[in-house]
């Protein structure tokens, strides 16, 4: 079956290409979340960890759980691929892996926000914590979700706009009816030309 996305590409080839691209993206994201996860797991073994307040300890646990969730989501497609290998499940695998990747990126963003909030609240509590947290949320939300969704919506509406322009241009290119101007029209005993009446010569 030939797909409309790329001429000459079958559905199986498209699934293979989408899976390879997705696994490459997950490989990059997994490295980052593993670094964050390792950092969070090592914190309790530092001497100053006991100086954290109750709220900061709760925030730390939230960050650890979010980091574990993001790791499971980002590595989930790899385990899925191994377990359904040669079971003709690639189309379903691509769809499920895409959902896991998006959910995993959201979990990574929340993990980073929680870790930043934990560190800033320990170093400089107060207004600085609020400003840094709001900036981090806006940065990740804007770059990872808002801007791509805006571009996705613009790309989805572009074909309709192009079709409308083609229809409009097609109407403008139609040959117009010819108008008769400056051509004499013979009338009884008179000649009408260019909006004036000429009396016939006697």
C-alpha cells in the first residue's frame, strides 16, 4: 500500500522510518532524564540533606517519583519493541510509543521544575523561588508544547488556505466576456457611436 505522505513509500516502510526516528529521539531524552534521576538519588547521601525542611523533603520525593515515571515512559517503547519483535505489531507500536514519548517528555519537564524548585528554595527562599519556578515552567511549556502545537495547527490549516487561494486565482484567470466599445451600431436614420448620436448625412 502506497502512502500519500511520501510518494513511493509503503505503509511498512513508513512505520519503519517513524519507529527509527522515534527511538533516536527517545535515546536523547533518556540520557537527560537518567542524569537527573542519578542526581536526585544521590542527594540523601549528602550531609546537608538533613537540613531540608518537611516541605522540601516532600518536594524531593515528588521529584524522585516524577523522574522514575519519566524514565519508565521514555524506555517503555524499547521494552515494547523487544517483546513484540516479529509479531507484526509495528503499526500499533509506533502509535503507543508516540503517546509514551509525549507523556514522558511532560514528566521530564515536571521533574526538572520540581528539581529546580527544590534547589532554589534551599539556596534562596522567597520571591526568587517563585520567579525562577515561573520562568522554568514557562520555558519548558513554551518550547516543548505551546510552540510545537501552534506550528502543528498552522501546518494543518495551510492546505485549506492554499486550496482557497488556488480557487480564487482560478476564478480570476477565467476569461472575461468581451465588451464592445467604439463600434458603430446602425439604427434607423441614425448612427450610435461612442455614446453620441450622429445624424446621417443628407
